[in-house]
C-alpha cells in the first residue's frame, strides 16, 4: 500500500537556503492530480492491465453471452475489489434507447420479410425495399424509416426490455458466480441522463471510497 516516488533533485545540502521540501511536495501534488484526473490508469497499473480494460463494459445490441473482453473486465474489477476493499465499484448503465429502437425495428422487419418470402433481407436489398414500400404504403423513404413504420411499437419495446434485462442478468450472474459476496453494484438506466445520448449499451465503471471500509 506504500507509494514510492523517485524524485531526482540537485542542490547543496550544506547551504541553508536549499529546501527540498517544496520540490518533493510539488512532485507529490502533481502525482496525486494525475491519479484523480485519470484514476483508471493508476488502477490499471496496479492490476497489470490497461485503463481501457477496467473503465467500461461495452455491449453489442444482440449480445446474448459475455465475450472474452467483457469477462476480463469483470475479472479485473473483482481482483481490484479483493486488493482494494476500501474502494467501491459501481457499474453505471448508459444507452441511447432511440438508437436501439431503430435496430430492434430492423430486426423485426427482417424477420417479417424472411417469414413471408423465405429470403434474407441482407441478400435481397432491392426486393426488400420493394416489400417495405408495399407493406407500409409509402414511397421515397429511406430503409430505416420504412422499418420503423412497419415494426409494431409494443414489439420494439419488448425487444429493448428483454435485451436490457439480459445484459444486467449476465453481468450479475458472472459476478456472483466468481464471488458470491461481491460488493460491485449495478446501477439501473436513468432517463434524461445526458451520457445516454448517442451511446451504445455499456456500463461505465465508477470508483469511490467504500463508506463501510475501516
């Protein structure tokens, strides 16, 4: 738990005007400022990891299982919890749901096309566009707008709810399986949070001092 700093200084020890205290203090102050400004760099170094590996947990819209990168991040956080019990890690969930609604509408429209034609939309884009126009009774729209018109809103909302629940369930299950008494907390989605805007689904790691630590 010690902090060891190698501070190179020059001066005459016999000269009473030579004061090393301010030099050491300024070095320590700059060091602490860097830790506060970029805590994950310092924490990552303590774990032998890059700061990017512990600062966030990203998801693709259709993830149904944790990948190697995601599990590594969670394992590093559990390692940090063990090494630094005085720290509290919270996983803050962010997502632009309007963007994911577009993806869900696309998934529904593709499924409808496949059921009715027996073909994949990705391989038959020209026919798929014709299908969207006929189904919606509209023309001169971009594909995304067609898909939004075609996909029932309750079904879109249902997909988003299932996906979000699965993300939380996968992370929580992994943490509990690795350490059943972990104090790492998952924080729910907050409407109106500015960090949701333009964001793909992800958890950002927030580190604070543990109020219950002695």
